[in-house]
């Protein structure tokens, strides 16, 4: 399990932690104890998504243009994600964020961030992308069992994530060992 960072113990607070996450520091969990924990939580999740783009390898022949992150649903992660990735790149590719209404084409994005408002459709969304090189990231712990590749969880005021390595491999994605080290669990839903 990765190191947990408690924001109350950091003199520089959220800005320092976000800086570390965005510039390459990874942590399996980051405490959300701060003035506005909802805002901090959303920004921390956004920083994790940025790092997911940096530590996942797509199959050869994948799009060489920008890394496209699609945000599906209504929630509080889209704007912080846009702020975190603005002007940044991952593995030499610029990052673009776009809100999408539905997954019409599997090549609409390399990373699909599924907001909580879409959890009732999660099984259908994941099934429509099965075997495709789209990293599915969802904002809720139960989505791990439904086949999403990465699932955020908040426990004990800490943001953590699980990795469904079987689903990622089925989509042709290679997840860096650095990212796997900091996940709270990895493998498949039954592991």
C-alpha cells in the first residue's frame, strides 16, 4: 500500500500535495482533511487521473495525437481535471479534456472518467468498451466489480484507488509497476 498523506500535517496544505502529485509524485492515498474536503477530494482525484495518463501505456498504433480524457456524466470532477491538466502532457502527448454525453465510439477518448451520475449505466458503459484500449476510471468503489479498470474510493478521509489489472490487460493497456505499487488492490474484482 502507498504512503498516506494527511493534509492537516502539511504546512503548505493542498497546494503542496497537488504540486507533488501533478509533477510526478504518486501516493496510494491522500487525506482529504482540509477546509473544503469536497473541493480537495475532486482536485486530488483529478491529479490522480493526470498521473494515470502518465503511467499507462496504450497499444502500439494508438492515437499519436493528444491524450483525450472524456468526462461522462454530471459531477464535480470535470472542472478540477481541466485545471490540473491545462497545458500539461503525458509521455510527450498533450492532454485534452472533453465532456461527453455518451460513449458513441470506442475511440472517443483514451481515458474515460465516469462520474457518479452514470453509475446506474456502468455495466453497459464498460461492456461497450470491453477489449478496447480505453482506460475506464470511475468515481466509486463498487465500479471495480462491474469491470471498470480504476475505481476511486474514499475511506478514513483518504482518496485511494483500485486497479482492475485483468480489465486493463483485456483492453490492451499496460499499467506501470509504479502505479500498481500504490493501488490499494489490483488484479480482478475477485482478487
